[in-house]
C-alpha cells in the first residue's frame, strides 16, 4: 500500500453488523439556497457487507502545517443505502483551520470517509482517532480547496491545472506507469468499503 500523509495512512476499515436500508443524515429544506459546492457518488462494497444505521459520510481534511498536526471534519452529507449513493453539500468555503500554508498558496485537501463515530467534529487529534471506526474511504479521489498562487508550489506541476476554490481530483495512471492527478466531475466520486490493506490509496503529494 502506498504511503500517504499522517493519520490518513493509518485508516483501516472495520465493518459492523447492523443492516440498514437507508440512513439520511442531513435533510435540506426545499427553499434553502443552492449549495456553494456539491460532491456525490457511489458506495462500492468489495463484498457483501452490513453497515451500521448511524454511519456518517463526511470529509476529513489533513492539516500538516500546524503543530500538532490534526484532521478536521468539514462537510457531512446523506447516505442512501437503497441505491448505494452519497451526497455532501458545502454551503461555503472551508474554515481557516482546514487550510495548509505552502509558500504563497493556501491549500485544503480532504478525503471522503464513512465512519460510525458520532463525536468527530471540528479538529480530530491522533489521541481521539480510532482506526476501527472507519468503514470506507474514497481511495482515488481527493477534494481540494485552492486559494493563492499555485506557481509558488515547487515540483507539483499538475496542481497548476486546477482552478481556485473547490475541485475534485482523481489519480490517473499514465502510459509510463507513473501517477498524476486530474480534475473530475464532483458527481463521480467512489467510496470503497473494504479492509484498507486491500485498497490502493492515492499518494497525491
């Protein structure tokens, strides 16, 4: 399995035993304003599984430019286990606590996960993080939020093709066998439900 930053590298998937047919976690009223940014996609179990009824779908952002380093929960959505899909709406840009400062660039990057933990909100430090509470992960897809000068970031050429604000990027295998990242449709994400040892997770940085 590839190396990935900090705590994300320790994510493992333990599947619980309560089967549910649907589990809406956020309900938006009909007359609420259009979301600032929306991501969605499919749930892809590697085999027949059961998922707890209190499962949450959320985005864990990795913050490495602060001490101590931490994860940050920003973005939580709805799950539809009848159709094996999910949706997350962002009503505004990320808070400052999400952003990493790299040269002249403020950069936020997060992964979509499934978890049964009901206490994760805001900052999540390593001492309150449990591998056993991760049920699924978007292994090839990342959410970025870019604010600033991408030309100031050395040795990451592909990031110069990403626009300001929110985007979803996906690892792409090149003909030479190397990896790069490209922007993709925010409605085309995939969450894999399996043991993490069986999942190749993109090493994007």
